[in-house]
C-alpha cells in the first residue's frame, strides 16, 4: 500500500527542519565576524591635563611604595572626595526652596 501523494505532516516536518537549519547557518554567519574594537583616544596635547590624574598615575607606578607616600595619600583622598561629592551640572536649573502652595482647600 502506497502512502498518500501529499503527506502534509512529512512536508511540514521537512520545512521545519529546513527553517531550523537556515536559522543555525544565519546565526553562525552573524557571530563569525568579530565585533569592531573601540579605538583608543589619543592624548591631545592641546587638552588641559588634570594634575590629580597625573599624580594618580605616578602613584600607580609606585605600587606598594605609594602607601608611604604623603603625596599619593593626598591624591587618593582628593580623588575619593571628587568621586563621592555630588556636583550638579553647570546648566542645571535650581530647584525652588519651597513647594508651591495649593489654592484648593
């Protein structure tokens, strides 16, 4: 006994396998390319340099000897102060001192 000419279940299964294979191939081709690397910013000599960052770089080079260096301790303290202190943006709008009173009672 022969099977039906149009076995829909077998055709659907074959299409499903083909779609899964196409998805695997597409994913492989997509992830095969390496992502572009971010370019390192070059140091612009015209840009103003921060003396604190220069001192912190020097302390980083000193490594373990920096813990006894007073200048390094002062630089780290200033760095912590800058990091943990909130500094609003210069163009930020100041908040009003008191909330507006409602006219509805």
